C-alpha cells in the first residue's frame, strides 16, 4: 500500500481554472476529489498502485479548509514545503511507502532518498478518469 502525499497548493496551481479567485474553495474541491480516488489506480510507472488514505498539505488561505472523510490534512503553520517534508519523513520512518505529488523540483530534492514523486498532471489524470 502506498500513501499519496499531495502538495495541494502545487496541484491546485497547475491548472489555470480561476483558483486564484478563491484559493480555499479550489482546495476544498480538490480535497473532495482526492477523497473519491479509488483504492487502485495506474501508477506513474505504468503499474497498478494500491493507495491508502491520502495526505494533503494545506497552507496559506487554504489552511483552514475542512478535511473530507478519508483524507488526512497537514495544516502547515508556515512553509508548506517544510510541513510536507516533515510528514514524509514521519511516514517513511514508520515504514510506509510514499508517493509525493508535486512539480516543485526544489521540494523533491529535500525528500528522503528513495521517495517516489509524480507531477500534478499524473494526479489530475487519475482524478479526471
């Protein structure tokens, strides 16, 4: 089983659909779609990926959005990147397999060795399927 850790601001910002007019609303909509992800999806490597409950890092104007059932929110008090790295370190230390969804190259370099990453396009394809 793989825990999907989502850089929510990065994924929201990857699609120019007017999210900047209502950041919290855009985050809430994306979280609802994350909660509805099936337990098995095509992975970024083409294989089948069995998912556990996703973890979404929220920050800034989206920090106080409600958490939908089935999604764990990490509410970043400051830097969302710092909160995401801390969550991934905690999960990997507990022996969890993690897939981080972000396009942020700087953030990717801060993750523990062996943590897999996928871009927002991969996740958007899964959500749109």
